[in-house]
């Protein structure tokens, strides 16, 4: 009886708690609208860094915190806020002060470029993603889809470039449903810079945005703090100088499509070979009026240089210590609830 | 005037990886030839391998200026040794000398990560002179990728075994060279500081042989 | 090594010493390459005081002895100090009067030892040096950094040049460059540096060293192009944004 009695009262509360948490996490993982009020800047970055750990160690402290917040918000309107959550900023600051190591996040050394040619825009990117000195993805995609007529190359923190381009891409889609017209490049530009500026550089995405709309071809660069440039040719990322050296010495106005692709490829190759943060293959995206062509792995200039004739094998064998399975003795005897109560 | 360079550092990391494998009657010492700083390449053709004596070849990565000073110091010591003893230094003697030289600068260390190969032996070091005789070893930026591969393929006997088992690898010379080429091709795939070209020095009964192989240049 | 970087105060206390731990007047990149008959080197003539362009006629390339040419970026006063060392070195070498003279290899090695020795004393010469020369038909081109890192190559560049000029040099350099092709290639590099390095100025010298000796050109300017239509009214490109 005693055993059951203590379990009973909690039973109806638990599902509600979990339900709430899953709602909350859902709104966290899909930030579709930037927060209305600017974040407390000093603590924001640490919040981003430690976000992963909140999922891994949901502890009692968080539970209580969220429950309290729930009661408070019930009094007002119960609409999820959207945008990033800053709940854990204080905790993370406290942990950082105590010397807790923050988890690293994937920051890609990158070469991304873009140029305007006679009938549109060409974007280019390398395909190396690094984590410190280690290559963690040899063939990643850095040219992101924004709209059918707009693409965007991203450098900086991989998660930020992906999140920010996806968010804006979705807003552009909704805008197209609403207006029934093709998206404009300035619209994407404005949404991106607005988002990045509101986070004061803490969303570390450096972008090259290119597209063709009713007003013609456009090429922009967007810096993590939200400043933008309008350029005939642009480069970004750790290989930007190597790529810019090529553009500055070879770019001309009114290039043909083939010349344009060749120059973009050359600029990316310059980044691949001269910048250690960039490497592997060349991705190219050609956007013209009413048409686009995504040339994934347009060039692979760096094949592996040695494949041994010998087949190196890695033995799968593990030491078998015991083949007999001993079942653990059951510690708790479970008694049917109804019968126990009656007796 | 802003003090923008107040955090001057006397060290740099110029990257690169070194490997040495010893067999019963040979030793293969290899290193890539890329020298870099930060995210840029300084030169694609800089040898990290230094032949100190007939039977002692040193491969070092780390801070190039320190490595160069260390090599010059050891070469000078070896010259004096030759004048005094009228013979070449043996590999274990050179190994001890290297250890002492590194420890001498304990509180302003040479930022150099060394492997020393001689016939039938390999010595591996940290930057301040702690060293160990092993059958194979790797040092430098790609060593974290290379060592597990070598461990898997070469399975060195435990140094705790009694009676002591020689740590040399069972591979033939050609197999060892093939293994070295494979580990460098693989390390170049994943380590950004390793690449450009591989320099292999083979010590055996016939003397010293140099081999080269191209690596990825990105 | 970690402890030196994380606590710079331990080893370099700016209050208690007169060491070059940050530069005052600096020169920017030097670019050099081997060509058919010798070495070509280019450097602009700007001397920056922080971000102020303070001096506009600084000569940053000097002949050393009979066979060498030295180019420097970084602290100008340290470079001039180094030139005094080298003058003495060459003078004493000359006084042997034995018909031998220091070649580029020897001078380069001397420079690496001076730079490394000064970094060991935590009193660096704040320069990146390029040394080129020809002796007995052997071309030589090398570089030394502030902390003693040194190497030889077919083409070298200091500072920003390593990021902007070397990609071009790696693409276009070859063994048999003629003098004209070499100068053209250097000018291409200097033009990119002029566009993209804020402390570069459009007044440069090119020097060459061959078996016959050193020739340093008069200062001159490069032609630049700013006529891209997107440059004419930049705001037009993002009309409708803010």
C-alpha cells in the first residue's frame, strides 16, 4: 500500500509537465521570428554555446524554473514568444565563471565568392568544413537555397549560416504566397541584415547573397553585424583574400557565362589551395533571368594521392569474456494495484 | 598609438606531421613538407627531416625556428663528438643527447615535437625531453589521426612484458613504406596542416635512401 | 607554451622595458620572385604610423654587399638598425681582403640568427625580411620572420602579401620568367595589394639583382581602375532596403 500511495498523486501531473517542455523545445528549435527585445548581449553567446547541454541534462533546477514561468504566463496571453530563448543565460554565465568548458561549435574556414556576369549572377563555394585543425566534412554544401531565383553562400558558424538562410527562405516563401510575385533580392537582403543586426554580431554568419529578380541581377555581401555591400564581385570567409586576389586581377564587366564560371572556379581554387580552412571541391550556382543551374561539385581539383594496393583491414574481433547471460534479480515485486487495495 | 601588438608571442606553430617505423633491419622516417602559419601556407617544400648521424635521423614538427636551432645545436654537438671519439654517434646516444638538450630549456622550451629513428629503433619525445624507445611513433599536427591507425596495424608488444620483447614491427621494409604512404594520404585528408609532399627516409643495411610522394595541396 | 600565451604579462611587461612589443612606424608587404637572370623584388614606399600614413618616401629595399638585396616590412627603425649591423658585417668581411665575400645564403643565415637571437631575449626586431641574391650563378631567395621562422622559395611575400600576392604567384610563376614578365607579375601583385591592403600606397620601387649587381628603380605609380558601373552609385544596388 505504502509503495502505491506514494506513486499515485504524481501521476496526473507528469504528462502535463512533459507536454509543456516539448512545446517549449519546439519553439526553441524553430525560431521563426527574431525576438522583440534585444538580448542581454554579454550572456547571449554563452547561451548559444551551451544550448546543447540543456537537452542532455534537464535537471530539477530547470524544471522548477520553467514551471514558475508557466504559471506567470498563464495570467497573460498564452502564446509562444518565438525567437531565441535566453532562459539559461544566467546559469551559463555562472558556469563560465566557475570555469566550465564551453562546447565548441562547428566553424567553417571557407572560401565563398560571387560575381555579376552579362546575364546574371554566379556564386561559388568550396566544400570543406573544419573543426579546429580537423576536417569534419570533406564535401559539405555552402550554397544555400533562398528562393527559386536567389541563392546565398554562407561562411562562419555552420549552424548560424544554415539557420539564418532557412529562416529567411521560409519568410520569402510566405511572402510569395501572400503577394503571388517572385521574391526580390533586396527583400532577402533586408530580412537577413535585420536579423543579423538585431543580434549584434552574435549570430556569426558572413554571407554572399546573389540572385536575379525583376530589377535585374544583384550581388551583396552581408557581414555578421548586419552591414551590407553591393558589389560587382565579392568574396567572404577565411579564403576571401586568396579569392579576391584572383578577382582583382582578372574580373571585367560583361563576362560571358563560360568566362564567369571559369573565373569563379579559379577564385575558389585559389582559396582551396592557398587557405588551409578551405579545400576539397568547387560548387557553382549560375542564376540567370528565370533560370538557375546548381553545379554541385563542378570541379574536384584534389584527388587522394595514394591508394595502397594492399587492403588494410581492421579486425572486428572483440574479446568474449562470458557467453552465459545471468538475469539480474528483480528488486521490486510488483503487485496488481486493485487487488492490493482491497486486501 | 594603440598597443595593438602588446600580446607578442615568441612562439608559432608551423604544423606538419612526422612518422617513424622501425623493423628488425631497417627504419622508415617520414614527414610532410608543408610549412604553415595560421590558415596560410608559408612554403610547400620545407624538409622537416634532418640526418644527424649515419644511424640517427630526426624528424621534427612544431615551431620552425626552434626546430632549426635544435638541429643546428645537435649537428654541432655531433661534430665535436666525431672529433673526440673518431666515430659516428649511435642512435641511443643521440636520443639521450636530444633529451638532455630539450630539458636544458625546460623553462623556455624548444617548441619541437621529435621522432628520432635509427636502425631497429625509434625514439619519441615531448617538447621538454621526456622520451621513450618504441617500435613506431608519430608526432605533430596529424599524430592524433595517425597513431590509432599504426596501433591497429602494428600492435606493439607491451613495454611491461617480462622478459622484454623487442618493439620492432614485423612488417617488411616495403610494407612499412606502403603503410607510411597510406597514413600520410589519410592524415592529409583530415588534418589541414598536413599536405603538399611526403619525404621518406629509409635507413637499412645499404645506407640511406630518400623517397618522395605528392600529397593533396588543399 | 600555453602559459606564455595566456599570461603575456609574465614575460613582456610593457611598463618595465624599452622593447619593441608593438611597432611605431611600419612598412607593409614586400613581394619578391626568382626570374631567369636573378631576383626581382617590389615594395611600396609608405611608412604608417598606426593607421596614419605618415611617411611616403621610405626606401625599404637595400643592397647588402655585392651579391644580396634586402627588403623589409614592419618597424622601419628596426630595419635601419639591422642595416647598421649588416654594414658592419660587410665591412669586417671586406677587411679580410682575401677575395672572398659573403653571398646571399650567408647573409640570410646571419639574418635568421639575429632575428632568432633577439626573440630569445624577448626583444624582437619587428620585421619580416626578404633576402634575395645571386652568387656564382646561384639564385637565392629567402625570408625571415620576426621570431626567426625562415625558409627559401621561388617566390616570397611578407605580411598581407602572403595572403594576396602569393596565390597569384603560385598560379603564374615559372622558372623561365623574363625580366619583363617578372616585372609585370610583380606589378599585378602590387596592384592587388594596393586595392586591398589599406596601408599600401601607390608609390613603389622595383629592384633587381643579377650577377651584375643591384638596380633599384625610381619610385613610380601603377594604373588603377575604378570604373565598374556598380561603383558609380552603390546605393542603387540595394534600393528598397535601408
